[in-house]
C-alpha cells in the first residue's frame, strides 16, 4: 500500500550529489530466495553475504520488495514495476535502493532475475515459499550507472521516518518479460495514485533531489575508485531550469598524477636541458678564443725566451 502523500517524481536535475551518496555493491552471487506474497507486494529474503557500502559504511540487506507498478514517478509516469532493496546499518539507519522495471522481452540478467522466481510463486499460498534458484543474485537487477538520491520518508508503511533513498532513472531500468509481468499482476495488487497525487508528485519541489553522475560501482565496474566525491549539500529544486544551486560538481582524482603536474615537470626538465646546453656552448666559445701572433712573456725567466737586457 502506498502512502497518501504525493509520489516523488524522478526527473533530470543539475544538482550534483557527491561523497554523501556514494554506493558500491557486490551482493551474494548465488543466493536462495524465500518469497512471501504480502498482497500488494512480494517480499524476498535473501541469504549469504549481502553487505554493501553506502558512503563507505557497511549496510546489510534486510529485505527485497517487488511492487507493480512503480512507487516513483519517472517524468510524471509510473513504470511497470519497481524493485526496492532495503538495507540497514548497525545503528538502524536505512537505505533504500529502487530500480524501475519496464516490460521488455529478452534474455538479459534482469529478465532472468524475474523469470527464475515469478513463475514459481503460488497465487493461492500466501505463506512464505522457498523458491529453488541457481545463479540468482541481486547483482543481476542493480545497474552500475548514475543514479538519483534524496532523503525522505518511507514510500510505504510506516510512511514516516528519515530514509536515504537511491533511485535509478529510466536510462538504467531493469527489464521483465511480458509473460512474467502478466503473472506478477495476478499475484499482487497494484499501486494506484489519484490524478491529483500524480500531478502533485510531478510538480513537487519540496524534495531535495540530487544526482550522482559517476553512479553505483558494482562487481563489473571498470574502475570503482578513480573518482571520489566530497561534501554532498542540500539543494532546493528539481527542475532543469529552476531551483537554487549551492553546490557544483568537483571531481578529485583518487589516484594517478594530474595532467597539469606532469606538464609542469616536463617543462621544467626541458628548461634545465636547454640551460645546460647553453652553458656548454658558452664554455666552449671561451676556450677557442684566438691568440696573439707574438705573445709577450709575462716574465724574463725561462730558457731563452722573453726580453733580454743589453
């Protein structure tokens, strides 16, 4: 069941989130799935090591939920479904990672994620069911890509609290086969918003929505440590051309030598080489200076050389 407040609309924002919304993951690559049909969502319990990092702090998965259609609005519209992974740290702070789902037939990792569990769920038995799966993992449904971030209340009961929420955009959706989506719709009740709620959500400017352009770092990420982010700050406004901006992106290399340092070192070496060559040339010129045809001795001592007295 969704909350009575307006849904959060995910749309492009110029505001950049930095260190305070970093997220890296590597979930259990071969998990089991114990699934409970809660009436309006599927609740999944996973096993094994499912501890990931949010702002360099370990957070552990407590449960996974599948809703249809999505909780969040994307450009003012709901997607076919949404996966919500709930995490908590030892202090009890929560992190929700939300992935929009669209219907698209295929054999990709996320298609397989759903097809391994949904057809095996009984529509009649509401008690927890253990679904036998192999090579099934949350890694298959969480993208390694840029994401949006905000702090808000739970989008489902208790509809309160202060929760860190990561939401992936429409360019990073998971995909579900149309047959599995059809089955999902028979298993759980839909999330529905009134027209007023949808309009209110699309126009909502109260939420501080930011974007992490580097994005999540998963097990297949090419380089998960080249950039670090510093000082995520609260920004008001969600519109592309609206809101106020009190923070700008500042990418700091985490490893390697900056290009400007290399340029300065090369320039310094070139200057030293040129100066050394110039000094050598000057020294050679002094040694090769022309001598007088009949030099005058500086003293009258010696073996017959010099001026003689009469």
